[in-house]
C-alpha cells in the first residue's frame, strides 16, 4: 500500500502542474502523513543531507566547464576538425554531428548543452545541403544524449551519490557503451541517408585536415587528462571537474582568446542558474529517498519482482523496462534521483553489479531525453531548428531504436561493460 501512496501522490502532484522538486517534497509529506508522523524538521534535515555531499561539487564545475567550452570556441573547433576529416562522405554532415557529439560528450557531460551547441552550428548547414531536416534533428538529438553516458557525466555523478556507487568506476565503465551508442546511430544514419540527394562537402587536403586538428588539439587534450587522472588516481571526479572548468577558462581566454573578461560573470551566472535547479531537485529528492527507505518501499518492489530474482539477465530486462516507461514521462535528473534509492536495494539483492546497472540505468534515462511526451533534448533541437515536435519525433525513431538495441545487447552481454573497467582498474 505504501508503494501505491508514493506513486499516486507523486504523479498526482505532477499532473496538477506542480514543479517536480516541490512534487517530491509534497510526496514526502504525504508519505509522512500516511505513516503517522509529520515533522517539518525531518523535511529540512533530509533536504540538507541530500545536497550536502562533496562529490556533488562536481556538478557546478562541469556546468561551468560546458559554458566556457561553448563560449571559448572549443565546440566550434571540434566540429571543424570532424568536418575536415569525414565531411566529404555522402551524408558527411551527419557523421560530423555524431563524431563531434562523442568528443563533446567527453568534455562537458551535459546533453542539453551539447545538443544546443551542435544544432546551432549544423542544422543550418544540413538544411542548406538538402538533408531531411526532421531526420537531421533526430540524429543531432540522439548524438546529444551520448553526453550522460561518456565521462565526465553529470548523470553518473548524481547516480553515484544517490546509490553509493564509485563515480570513478562509473566513468570508466561508460566509455565503451557511449562509443557504441555513437556507432549505432552512425550506422542507422548511413542506412537512412543512402537514397537521399544531398550536397557533398568538398574533400579537404591532408594539410587542411591537420591544420584543423591542431586548432582543436587543446579541446582534445582535456578528456585524456580527465580519464588518465582518474585511472591513475591523481584526482577525484570532483577535482576533475575543477580542472575541466579552469582548463576551459584558460584555453578560452589565453589560447583561443574568444572569452572576454566582461563575459566571465555572465557565463558563471548561467552555470549557477542551471546548478541551482539541479541541486534543488537533489535536495528535494533527499526527502523522498529517506521516506522510501523508512517505508521499506524497495522491499515491497523486491517482492513484486521476486519471480525474476534468480535470473540476472531477466531481472535487468524488467528493470530496464521500468526505467524506460518512467523515463518517457519524467525528465532525466528527477528520474535518476527518484528511482536510484528504490531500485538499488533490489539490484544488490539480485546480485547485479551496481556499476554495470548504473551504466545501463543512465543510458536508459538518456534515451528518455528523446522520447515523447517530455523529450527535453528533442525540444531543444526543435526550438533551434524551428520545426514541429511531430516532425522531430518521426525523424528520431531510427536512431532511438538503434541506441535501444545497443542497450539491450549490453543487457545480454554485460562483459562489454565490465571487461574494459577490469582492464583499466588493474
């Protein structure tokens, strides 16, 4: 019955149009009333405890790094480099979008920021070259959702804190699945664009290619520094976020010189605004998380899925189905914060590796960013390209299906996720 009260109160408050953070607090108060105690101090204390975490300091710094990268010209140079190497193939602008998305994902970890930057540059070019604009927007959106999977990922930081899982291990385990997501949508793009009559970009000389690569070298160095530093234990994920922010600022101001001193305050303010939204959600989720534990909701869920407990693969399919359904109706961050404390005890009870589950959980939530009716990333692309949501939904389907197939393959073959982690953490 407690599980029904939790779900009904949360969905009911959201249906009334209440912001998700306040709905989480309201859901917590409803559960407290149902359990027979009401104490405002418990709400305040758990909001404080939920957000008072050192690893969460990585969130504002990665947000800030993303702002500095976009304003400092790092994003544009990555796109130019990809254009120089693969832009001349048929459908080349689509391959450029995916390659740039994978590289940018290894820099900022924000799906919305990466998608907005890619769409602003590539949508006008693809429209001018005669590409199907709906399909192009679908590709860019699915490229953007690679960001939460490839490190440094803000989503993995939130999951790691909420689930008590090593963020460093999550980062390393997310590399191969993120790359596979990119490969999958490249293959889907190749199949879908082969009959289209589109303009092909001129082939660049080797000198031009290396010139563009040298210009992007400062941007390409950052993911190597972050992953290498995490692997060898030189710094924690939180310290990596600080390094990313400082590095991006120095490159943008001293090397590329596109960030002017009078822009820094505005960029920091924008990062602070985004961080405030995320952290208030984290604080509100702390109330629900405490009450989820107090009401023993994970055990109730475990009893519901008890028939699947003895089969890890079947259990993963069931859990991924639950996450996928929730992800279609709820945004990325609240889904992570709400479902993590509910599902993690079930995952541990079933004997599933928390790191492996975390990677697939984040991948599933990332796919939810392009599924209607919410589809946050899809909405970003639509607003930039000025196309209706219905057109973008039609265009995103083949790429969303391709990434879902990758996720299902990882359920069947978990060693694809865990083997690289074992190799890199020796």
